[in-house]
């Protein structure tokens, strides 16, 4: 089975240009590190202080834990984390990348032959959005309902991850839909027809955003 992973990092305010440069310089080393732990099709996106990463890994339930090399801690904020089981060290541990929670995916990628065999990717797109603090649970509810009532409906590569009220969406173009439709977990048909109208009040718009990007802001793909 293919596991799809999303990660979030946050740049220190004065390190935006420096981070972009070091990622380009260390691109080959990063790709080697990703390959060593089984990560494939890795994409790194940035927008102002936000950094999001998409990756795929083939395997069972023991998905590898990934983080930026510690040399990147001069560019990225540190997130406290719990110690490993049996570690009695009193040292404060931290991560530079936080796994995001999968709140929506259009497809479930179990058939590796069909997923990789006919793969044709012209563009990888990453976007970020912000939810209003009191609308997070409603957003997750609607998206789970839509995911399980109408699976594989528009682009099997489309998925949304969350960290707090920050959302990151990833998809590939051209869009493709599996010829084998999976059976969703819900047999109801209660997702609203006026989907975009219902979703609009959930978002906190971006200030001074480009036309068409007031809710979902396009990120720059770095690699």
C-alpha cells in the first residue's frame, strides 16, 4: 500500500531567502536521504514563512518518520516533541517538520501498478489556506462526509492535510480518476450541492492575496 505523507514547517522570519538557497544547494543530498528511508515523489513548497512537504512511501503500517536534517534548525522553527519509548534523557527534544493530519483524500492508493504504471505528471500543485478557529470541526466533518459519500470523484491525487487551523492541499495535473471505484464508508448522500457556498464561511481570507487566491493561496514549488 502507498502511504501519502504531508509535513509542515515554519521558517524563521529573517530566513526565507536563505532557506530557499540552502534547499537548492542541498537538493541532491536531500533526495539521497529521502530515498534511503523509502520516500519517493517528494515535493517541497513554500510561501512566505510556510513550508509544506508532500511524499509517498510504499510499505506496511510502520511508516518511516522523516524530519529535516538538524543543520536546517537555523532556518526553521523548532517544535517540541515527546521522547522515544525508553529514552530517559532529560534533554528537550524537538522536530523541524510536523506530520499533518489527513482530513481529505479523493483516492486511496492501494494498487501500486495502476498508480505508478500510468503515472503522467505535468504539474504538482501545493496551496495553503487558513480556517477560522471555530470552524475547524465543521470543515473536517463536511470533508469526511464528501470523501466517503463520493470517493474517486474528481482527482485521486488530491488531498488536504491540517496542522491546527492551517490547511495544505496537494494535487497533480492532469487530474486522473481510478477506473476501479472504491466503496466509501457512507451510503448517505448528504453532502451539499452548493459546496463552495457552504465552504466559504469556514475560511479566514488572506490579506492582499492575488485574484482567485483569497482562500487557497498557491505555494512555490522549490523541488
